[in-house]
C-alpha cells in the first residue's frame, strides 16, 4: 500500500499534487509520504506484536534525519552499519539502548563509539572482529553485548549482490564453525554473547527462507546456551520484499507466521531490522524530461534524474515503475501492468545526463510520447535511492520533501555548486 494516487490525470502524494512540489522545489526531487511510512511500520509492529520485538529501522536504506526522527517517534530503534549511521540515529533522537550495530568491517574507533553510547547489540560477523571487539571492550572496562551473525548457507533467494546467506559471501560466520567460535569466548572478560543474528538478504519475496533460517537459529541458540552463553535475543534481520512491479510482495503477517514459532521455542526477545519494507514504497523520484531522441532504431527519453540519483537499475538491473505525472488522455491513468503492452505507448529507454552508457532508469519501457518539460515519476524509490546518491559528474544531489496530508516541507535542500567543493576549498591554500 502507498499513498501515491492519480486524481483527474494528475499524480498526488497524499493530498498534494506532485506538479506543485516539482514547481516549488525543482527536479530531480525525492518525495516521501508520511502516511505510507507509518502504515508499513505499523504493519510490522502489529504482525510481530506477540513477540514484543525491538524493531530497528535500517538506516542504510534511507538515513534522512527527518525520516529517522519519524521512526523514533513511533517506537522504532535503529540498525546501523557504520559510525556515521550511528551518529545519524543518535542525532535523530534514539538512545543507544535501541540501536543494533552491524557491519563486517567495524574499526576500533567505531567499536568504541558504539560502546560509549551503550548500543543494544553488536552484530559480529567474523572471529577476528569478535576478538578485536573483546579487546576494545576490555580496555574500556566493559563487556560488549554480542549477537553472532550466522551465514546459514541457504539456497539463493534474491539478486546475487544482495543475497547475504549463501556460501561464499563476506557476511557472517559459517554455520559449520560458529559453534566452535562461540565456545572459544565463553567467560571472555570483554564479551557477552547474548544473541544469534541471521539476516538473509534483500528483497525476499517468499517466507520459506525465513522458516529455514529460523529453524537453524533455534538449534544454534540451544548449542550456545549449552556452552554457557546467556542467549536472550534472536535477530532475524530484515529483507522483506516490496512492490516494485505489481503486487508481488507478501504482507508482514506472512513473515511473522514463520518466525514467531522460533521466538516461542527459544524464549528469546525478537529483534528485526526492516528498512526497504518501511520506506521503499513511501518514496518517488520526480524528474523532468529534458529532450527526446531517436537514434540507432531506438527511442530515448532524456530526463534530469540519473544514475547518481538512483543507481539501483544500473547496479542491480532493478525494475522501477515509471509513468508520467500528468498522463495524457490517450493512455491509462495508471497501468495495471507496467511490463505489458500498454495502448498508446511504445518502447523507450529512460536515461539521464550522466556521461555513461550505464546511466538509465529503464530500458525498453512502454511509455507514451513525451515532450520536453513533462514530469515523470519513478515509483518505489524510497529505499536505496537518496541513500546511494553521489556527486558523480559533479552533479548536485536532489532535494527531499516529506508530505503529510495536505502539507509538505523540505527535509533536505538541493545542493549548490559551492557544496561540491566545500570539503576541498580549504585545502587549496
């Protein structure tokens, strides 16, 4: 469910016409819906309520401070993967007691930063990291709370670049060796192994991988407890899929159905790390057509959003629905199937201004004839859009706007040319 709808052939975000936002704030522009964000957070809170979970919003999906603050105000903690993300979560109003610190390459400085702020858990991904964290904590006179991240070696579930629980990836401790690693740190003066962590990748559109992962986690909880570890937390990560193409994603209740039995069996508190599920369908990228072009037997729509604004199609071959903000009368107001033949359309590549052949938002997409100045909406762009944006080609990163009902406010201003060189200018003297 999202709160982007066409009314009289004009796209609205909640009760605000998108053209009004484009005129006010310029393009390219990220537009987020408060109602959609809170709807999806509430879905997870409701589905998993029997376990009283700690739901940690994944900052890496979209770390805008206003969005993070909204999450904190409505009961969420945070999943962070760097010192910078920890800083964002704390700045947004979270306490360390509701923050889980993940990531395969935490520096000693990041470990200290997490310990100083009393993070709830460190998700530890290797034996070397475990021992290093133990030394840092011991030197500070504290014990680091640890959840051992396990790679359960499950069959492929999603794109190879985002599947984190198949053999041969950098994430987690191998399930064949993790019990021995845990045994080696029983009674360590700087470590308290209190949890099992199992994030399977993203986006996952079926519940079966979670059923399999949770089953393996139950066995590990029992094994670690036998060793003497006080295992209190079961962290099943995030990765729940969203609607990119049609209505392909499962509701949160479908994942709860296969995860909750493991929580009951272990008696652990559940920790979840959703990000895309909450923010993905809550954002659209609005762009304006600059030129159209016919060459080499192909049709191109050149618009002002590029791979530096939304890199997912280039990086992951990802599909995002794209449609005019003001579709003309000869085409459907909003198609049911964006991959099928649509009356009044023809195949076009939607590309940006970046000097790369890989700069595209869509290839061979059925779209109506477009004119210079027309607005396009790229849907389901709330996750890993602005978070992965860059200044490649010295392009200015987009502005971001949050809509609540009939009101809207700027939550990140558009960059200026001066911003591009601000970190370098002082080094010229």
